[in-house]
C-alpha cells in the first residue's frame, strides 16, 4: 500500500489562512504585527533565508524590518541594536539570523532579546516555559512538525515516538512538545543520537519516527517498522550530475525504499521545509496578540 504523503505546503496553507484572519483582527484594533530580522555579515545562505522571511511577511501583511549589519559589528553593538528593537512598539518579534560571526557569542545575543519578542523561541525563558507546558511561543521547526502531524490527522497520543537527533533547535524541543500532557501530544518519546546503544533496535520500535541528523538517506527500509509514520527533517545537498546545478536536496531518510513500508511519510523537499517559516509567522502574530492583552 502506498504511503500517504504529508506535505508542508498543504498544511502551511491552512495555517496561513488562519493567520490572515488574525492579522485582520489585529489591524481592526490598529495593530500591525512587525518582524525585525537582524543579519550580521553577508553570508549568502543567510541572505536567502532573510529574503524569504521578508517576502512571506509582505504576503501576509506583516511589517518587515530588515537590520543588515556589517560583519565587523561588535557584540556590544549588536546587543545595543537588539535593545533598541526591544523597546520599539512597532516591532512584535525579533529574529537574529544564525550563525553569527565567530567573534560574537550567540548565547549572549539570544539572551538580550526580550522574551516576549523572541519569535525563534531560543531564549532560555521561553524554552523553560515550553518544558513546563506554559509556552506562548514555541521553536519554529519542532512546532511545525507537531502541527503537520496534528493537521494531517496523525494520532500522537499513546504512540511511541522515536526522535533521531538531540539538537537544541530540533530534537530536544520536539521531544518536550510531544510529551506534554495534552490530547494532541501525550506521546511516549525516546530520543536517540550518535552515542545511543542499540540504535537500530530502538528506532525499529517507533510508531512515529522523526529524523533530524543531517546525514543523507541514512534511514533505510530495514530500519523502520511496517506501517510507521516517518517525518524527515533532514536537508542535505548531494551531488547529482543530472540536476541543472549539479546538486540535489535529499532528506535523512531513503525515501524511495522506505515509502513502500510505511503508512505516511514527508518528502524532501516539500515536507517539513515550508513549516518552519510558517511557524515563525505564527509566532510573530502571537507576539503581536500578546501585546494587545498586556
Ligand atoms: P545538528 O545540530 O547537527 O544535530 C544533529 C544530531 O544528529 C545530533 O544530536 C547528533 O548526535 C545526531 N547524529 C548525527 N549523526 C548521527 C548518526 N550517525 N547516528 C545517530 N545520531 C546522529 O543538526 P540539526 O540542526 O538538528 O539539523 C538536523 C537536520 O535537520 C539537518 O539536515 C538540518 O539541515 C535539518 N533541519 C531542517 C529544518 C527545516 O526547516 N526543514 C530545520 C532545522 C534543521 P550527537 O548529539 O551525539 O552529536
């Protein structure tokens, strides 16, 4: 039986429709959500990400403020810029595009963001609220993965979810979101990583297998349980002489072999990818709504 394809584009369209309504409610109250994106230096990949966020803001009617600073910016200058944005009422959300140049301590910069404007949800205050189930803002990629499953009707409660990868931006927060006492979560979560013993035995037990390791086509059909749900977070550019630019984007899962064994799967590209920016926009609207309630 062919697996269902879970497509981030379809799920994100539903979320964008809801966001458009909420943005118009805010506008009727004289509030326009605003996202400030701070970019230090001229890394081409970061410039592309910043451009995509700007375009999406404009499509939705969110004000987009781009703060492009030279690579020579000092940590103190960057933190001063963030403080200025913290006290700017037009700015609902602040995002510092990572990675930062090596002379700047990312952790110190993230901690300088007002937690109520921390739309990436990297601030320890917001991560702590997430852990105790009191989050207003959630990290974008994990929240996007959760929403993908909820909106696609995948039952999470009571299921054994195995997450491969324990990064601070995907694996760890996702484990917390899925284990919350909530009818849309309530999973039993196992997190595995490069030091896990019995790695394959554990992932073979997964009802829902979520892979975020950055290793092209690492998970093969023999490693997954029949009928499992597979969420592939990996984005790996591999050589492909038949492609126009000689490169191809693939996930951490060997899609072609795995798809015939499982009940549902996210492709790469087109799976998780579109959800991250969608949840960033969602966080920006939440941050603006939080200001109305203050
Ligand atoms: P990361 O910070 O490099 O973390 C990778 C994790 O995978 C680590 O926990 C590492 O284990 C584990 N790992 C690596 N090789 C392994 C192996 N052979 N066996 C078991 N575990 C292994 O990566 P990340 O930032 O979470 O990103 C992971 C992937 O997701 C990347 O391809 C990234 O591009 C993609 N991603 C996509 C989106 C999106 O929007 N679609 C967003 C974020 C990330 P240790 O901790 O033991 O080293």
